[in-house]
C-alpha cells in the first residue's frame, strides 16, 4: 500500500493465475476515473509552486479571518 500511495504504483492481483483486481491509490484512481479540468490542474500546480498546498485547515481559517479583519474594498461596503 505504501508504494501505491506514495509512488502511484499499480498492482494487479490475480486469483488462480487470472487477473482479478487492481490495487492503486485512491488519488490515482480518481485522477484516472474523473480527471480534473485543466483550470483545476493549473490551480493545483500554482498552489504547489507557492507552497500553499501544505496549508492545514487551521491555516486556511487563519488566512480567511485575517482577510476579513482587513476588509475588502471591492466588497461593496461589506467587511
């Protein structure tokens, strides 16, 4: 399972010499079964380049709270 999740390796498991199932990571399966649209791939790539793909939910909440405290001049009077 480590090889499948860390390296996106796939394994064919056989039953009595016949291929029966494939073992792969969920992320790999989702990418294959329902590939993300180009815009989402670009967003993920940009997040990885900026390091923001490593943010925890608490980090994201802190960023949102800081933005709300600062206020958005384009929000039409809302803050």
